[in-house]
């Protein structure tokens, strides 16, 4: 890891756009000084568009605790929520653009859809039976196939009495389109942490993301912010 030094140096070098909204008055303390809220925010930075159930499983906290802190984080614009497939999902504020990017992120957060998408990439043109064999499952994959097709990650072609599935370039194109938004997100987040006296120090993980090193009650705390969260989610989901 290479320390950059000044927490805003990278943001300045990126020549990111200035946020349109006026800056809020600097806080004396930060919401992230609370361990539960900090852990929830750290989790969502790596897995945007997660549900409260994902948080309870990943952080070993109760659903009530998750919702309590999410409400506070949403109220202060650290987190935003949206509805997808009758589920409420949460993401760091302005990390993922509304529309296709948010829907694709939500789909890739679904482990079944993620594994199936990988299988389609590895078995280009496979039919349903072939994909189930690749996944070593006897369960139906129809619903997951439909989800992937609806958001444009895959396409299907009728071949006699078979339907064959192919990956599209939608994920690659969306990752590229999100680049400017993610730069702005990083800049805004770092500046807010500066204003809230968290003394952030920025480190880089071999080009894959930033580690924001904070000082909470003089103890170091790290928050990982991937450069391309969609790619990271696809790789680890």
C-alpha cells in the first residue's frame, strides 16, 4: 500500500466535478464514530444495494439494530434506500446511480444470480440443462435467468426446442459509465470525513480501490472503497 499523505490529494489530482449541492456545515463529531454505524457503512461500501438481512448475516447484528442505524445514516445522507423485487435495499449515498446500475448491482448481490451469470459467461450458449449441470444443482434457475435477462446482463436465443443463453456487454458498459460518479463519490466522502474531524489518510490497494484510514478515539479504522464496486461484487459474489 502506498500512502498518498494528504487525504484530498488524490481527489484533487482526479480533477473531479464539484458537487452541485451546497456543503453542509462541518459537524463536531461524525456518525461514523459509532461502531455499528461505521460497520454498516463499511459493509455497504463493499456490497452496495444490500438488504437489512444481508447486514444482519454479514455483521452478526439484529435486524432491529440494523434498521435503527440505517435510519440514522439515511437521515444524514450517508446511506440511501430503494425498493427492488419487494425488498428494501441500501447503498452509500450517491455511490451507485439510479436506474440500470442500481438494478444490476442488486442482481449481482443475489448469490444465485451471480453464480448463474458466471456460469453463462463460462458456458457461452449453454441451455438450461447445461447451466444447471455446471452449477451442480437440481433446483430451478428460471427465476434467476429472468432477472438477469430483464436487466440486460444476458440474452437468449431460441434454438429448435432449446433456449440458449449468452452474456451481453451490459456489465462492462455500466462499469465504464459509472466511473465519473464514483470519482465524485470518493471526493465528497473524503471531504466530509475531513469536515467531521476523522483525519482520513488515503492508501491505495494495487489500483483496485482506496483504503480510507480513520482515527476513531485515536484508534485506526479502515474503510475500503473499491474503484469499481460492480466488478468487485461480481468477482466476490
